[in-house]
């Protein structure tokens, strides 16, 4: 061996890569990433040009007005209610089980698996929020409205097939959606007042 020359130890590059890979996996597993979420909504059709005033009054019964103010207080129709009461109110409005004249009009429709049924296909739940309302309250209201549809669909699926709605095949689910179509319309938030 020549004087002054030293042997340089070999660096095990695969172990360095392994450590880097393990650190990357660790950070990916322990880090939560937000995902974009959306809410499916169907807007009501625009009014027809030749529509009579009587038709407009008749159609008012098909719309449930839900308003969330800047203090996160909830108004459903003409009643001040809590978020916990909203689901039951929405279910009663959507189904109109007693054919109440103040709730959506019912008409006959032939539905696969069910035959001729009286349904409230033209109903709409109209949601308006004040810009000052909290996002938490807004989400709670949205969740209760969607839960109302989900419960009605589950109840009907259990009654007909003794299964939950999500466990039905596509044709069965479509039949139930024909009976309880989800129609939640959202108006653009407006600033009705200021928080003090």
C-alpha cells in the first residue's frame, strides 16, 4: 500500500434511499390532506312566460323556504326551529303523507317495482343563508336536508325489500329516487344584517 493513500469507505446508497423512502411514507401517512367537496343540487326550472298568477300561488305550496340568518338561527317556512327539528320538517314536506294542501301537490306516476304511486315530484327545498352565518351552521343545515332524503329512501327500501337504499341494485335505487328525488335549491348568500 502506498503511503498517504487511504481507502475511502463505500457509502451504501441503497440504505440512504431506503431511509428517504421510509420518511416519505411516514409523512404521507401521518399528514391529512383536505379534499374538495361538492354538493349536488338541482335548480328549479325558470318560470314560464305565459304563467298565470293562480299557477304561481299553486306552486308556492311546492317550495319549502329554509333561511339561516347571521346569528345561525333557522327559519323553516313560517316557523323558527332548531337544526335538530329540520330533518323531521323536511321529511314531512317531501313525502306529504296526509296530502296536506299546504304541502307539495301530489300526482300519480307509474314507478317500476311500485306501480302507480302518488308522489310529490315537483317539490323544492329552497335554502338561503346570510353571509354572516357560520360555515358550521350552514353544513349542519345541509346535512339535515340531505339526511331527510336519505331516511325517506331507506325507509321505503326497508319497507319494499328489507334492505337499506345503498344496498339496492341500480334499478331499485332509481325507482326510489323517482319517488323521492333530491331537490335542494340554494340561493346566493346575501348580507341581511351585521353581527354586533
